[in-house]
């Protein structure tokens, strides 16, 4: 009703957006007439959301036919698992379906040609999650690697990708405290195995955070004992005891010997987060230079 008299009212009564809409409507040679909602079904039909055609259920006659032709169904008839498989008659017909009855309820074996169709019947109702879809499928049907197929198809479901939000919360990048003096904070790592040279196959790499001074000390092996010995003889004996040592979470640096060394010399040992080499990027950059 307001739209019928909109063009005859004062323009000051409309917002800039409404004026723009009315200006577009005024370009057409038409007559605006109000119709009650019950007498205007065409506009209501145009505003309705589209729906998919109703999907029919599983055709068990076709299922029985596909089971006879599917080579995988023939292979699983041998009693090699805890499943109780047998042919279950379909109603009053002469058709039997190969099912598992170990749960007390017949679960038909689905051939490979019908698995995606069965998945669409279950998942297309309300688009449940991967776990819920797998549970619904395993309650009624059975086939080889049903959980894997359900997970792959749920992840590739376009309506789920459009409507569901998966939040991947990532921690923001941190910052190292700026050292107050030279050689106060060092980053360490191990490189190797490398081609042997004088019995050495590994490098114990060290870099100072303040001066960027690098060191690469050869080692015969990558044990905690070798790393601790290289740190004492190759760095501490020349530059003094650092206040902080940063390393990754390799087994060499997470053993009790390495942490005990830090307590013995009064140094705070820091470990980066797992599978995150960017947290120790200074020494990783040194490896690229090497």
C-alpha cells in the first residue's frame, strides 16, 4: 500500500536509498495497484525458495540385481570376519538380499554402484556431520570402508560447504624478547645426516639472536650428549653462558639430559610448538645459507 502513493508524496519524506528506488520505478510506464496477499499468488510463488525434487527411496529389487553382478559382493561372502552374513528374503517375493544380521537387524550389503546413491539418501535429508552420517549409514547398511567413503563424500558436499562454518582459530604470531646484550639468546638446531667427513655426519648449528653470529659444529651423531658437548666446547667456552636457548621439539632437545644441562648452567630452555619450524626461523634461515 505505501508503494502506491509513494510517487505522489513529498520527496523529503524518503531516504536517499528510497529516492533512488523510486527514481528507477518512475522510468517505467506502469500503474501501481495494491492487491491483498491472497489475490497475488504469482508474486508469492516467485519469492519462494527452490526445492529439489523428491528423491525416491532405495529400490531393493535393483539392489538384489546389483549384488549378483558386483564382484566385491561375491568376494565378501566368505566368513572371514565377525559379521553374520546371509541372504534375507524380500517380503513375499522370490528375491533375496545379501545382508549382515550380526546386530539383530538385517543390514543390506551395498554394491559399489549404489553406494553414492545410498549416501545421498541418508546425507541429503538434513546434511548431518561426518560422524552422524557414518552412524546413520552403519545402522542400516554395510560395505567395505564405509566410514572412509562417508567422510570423503561429506567433505566434498557442496551444500555443507556453503552453509556450515568451520572455524580454524590460529594463534597470532608472537615476538621474541629483544636481548639486552650479545650472546644472551641463542637458537640451536641439528642438520643431518650429511655425507660423512672425518667421521662427522651432523652439524650442530647455533646463531646469536642479537648479533646474528652463526656457528656450525660437526658431530659424529645427533644424540643429546653430542649436542651438549658441542654447546659447551664450541660456544660457551668462547662466548659465555647464554640466558636463553631456543630449539625445536626434536627428541635430541626434549630428553632429560638437555633440560638438565640448562638447569646446571642456569639457562632457560625454550621449545617451539610442534610441527612449526617458523617459530625457530632464525636458525632455519641459517640452514638455507649453509
